[in-house]
C-alpha cells in the first residue's frame, strides 16, 4: 500500500484550498528521493536548460540586484557545495519531465489533492525543486498558476500579501499574464509587511494560498531545500482568460475599470477574445532576454564568479 503524502488534511483545509492560506503536514522531507545525495546525483545529468540559478542583494528589496547565472558543466556535488557556503538560489524545473520517480510523486500529490478537493479537477501539473543558500531571499512576486510551497530542509520565512488592491493592481496582473511584465514587476513597500501573513516554513509543511497572492521569501541562516507544485484548473483558466482579455481591452479602450467576473455573457465574450489572442501566436512569439553575468563556482566564497555578460533567450 502506498503511504499517503499528506498527514493531517482536514475538511476545513478542503474548504479553504485555493481561497485562503492552508498549512498542511506532509512526508516528503523523509523520502530518500529528496535527500542531498539524491539531488546531487540528479543534477549530474540534469538538462542544463531546465536549471536556473540566481543571486540577489543581501539587504532590502532591490529587484535590480536580481541576477541570473550559469551552472556550466559542474557536478551535482560541486553545485551543492556552492549552495552551502555561497549566496545562490538554484531551481530544478520540470522534475517530472526529467525523472520518472519524481513524476510518480507529482501524480500521487495531485491524486490526493483532487480527492480532498473534488471540484478542483487540476491539470498542467508542474514540479520544481529549489535548493538555496543561507540567508538568500526571493523578492515579492505573483505566480500565474495555482502554487504550493513544500519545505524539505531548513527554515524559510514566507510573507504572503492579498492578491488585490495596492498589493496587486488589476492592470499589473494583466500585464504579467500577457507577458508584458515579469512576475516580480509588482508593487512592494516595507509597510506592506504590516498587513502580511508571516510564517516560518518548517520541514514537513506544505503551504497553499489564494491564486496570484504576492509573496516573498527569506531563508533563515541555513541551507534550504524546498519544492513547488503548480497546476491549472477550469476556475484558474477562467481567471487567466478574464485577465488576459481585460488587458487587451484596456489597451484598446483605455478603460480604467473592467469587470473581473468569470461568468455571464460578457465573460464568455472575453473567453473568446483570450482564445483568439492565444491562437494568434503573439504571446508565444514574444521572448524574454535574460542577462547571464556569473557562473557557479564552488571555490568562491559567494558560490559564484562574475563573467562577461551574455544574453539567454527564453520563449514566454
């Protein structure tokens, strides 16, 4: 018999899932698949196009200090060594596409979630591992899919903000969805923290929050290993289409206020508009240009060494 992943999911969690913050216990931090040794072995042969590595400022919320680097041909143990004593953040994207055992874990996760939340009917699942140095941070940002954060090792402090008003203006989420802005291109002021939900994520905890909720992360003084899972659903698709259509209509009409309803004749028209835009290929043709200006270096005190910058193109 397969051991359940979730340990204390309650009926109240099912009611709140996707609408509010839920914190649920899991067992993945005890699974050998998520040990340092397993990740080192995985990274030895991991497709480099699916690995992102970043560094950032150590003080304040200076998004201009966010930098992207390259792993090069380092081994998994060399990457882990750079993480342990350096100041970097490593993402292993699409784990479920790279390794069958991780795909099986992802499938089990969503089988259980869809069992607890029967009307969710999730699809387009995604699985990422995040291996990060002591005291690094992730600036405030808003994700497009439904997202959960799973803590495996270490402790990280999460700041969660409401997905509306000054924290996430309507036109900002529209631009992110239309790929005219990055997920970090959202407002943030230190005073926002007074209205944030603040929680120190411990190993064995999973957090899921309301769709598009801005959040930022600060690692405690320890190496952190975390996972993120992402999904879409019919409800999320409808919200996505509504924001995409509103963004297009805002450009065409200059209207300041647009309905965010996801039902009724007006919404069905927006659903059609968003579909036409998607089929046009305009969004897929748009490319992000990312500057790569450092390489991971396990010998350096920071875990990286500056290099002559070059650009990496990614399709949106």
